[in-house]
C-alpha cells in the first residue's frame, strides 16, 4: 500500500523519517513492505555449498591462462568501473 506523505499523521511521519534518516516532503509517497526472513542455512549445508563453490572456482582457475598481477588488477578495475563509474581503486 502506498501512502501520500501529506496524509500521514505526525506520529507516522516521525516514524518514517526516523527509519529513512531524513525528512520527507509533502509531495513524496511512502510504501512499506514486509519481507519474510530468509531461512537459515544449517552449518553442514553451508559447508557443502562452500566446498562446491571452491571446487567450481578451482576448475575455472585451472583453465585460465596466466596473467601478470598488474594486468589482472587492470581487468578487475575496468570491470568495476563499468558497473560503478566513480570507482577509484585503492593504491
């Protein structure tokens, strides 16, 4: 359900602004959605998943050609900049 900010009671407005960490404008609309908590993964299943991922990435790593560290860093930085234009690598 969507609520217009101008229609919120003072208490509702205060609660929303407290959650957002900023004031809301009269022309804004507020939507609150409750999401179910994701089920916890049992520790044994978590270990199985991690082991499977490690094996998967080991197979991928075994097939890739060797690349100098500097070139690998440049490739990673280029990929990060393509998704985050203001990305600045740590020096």
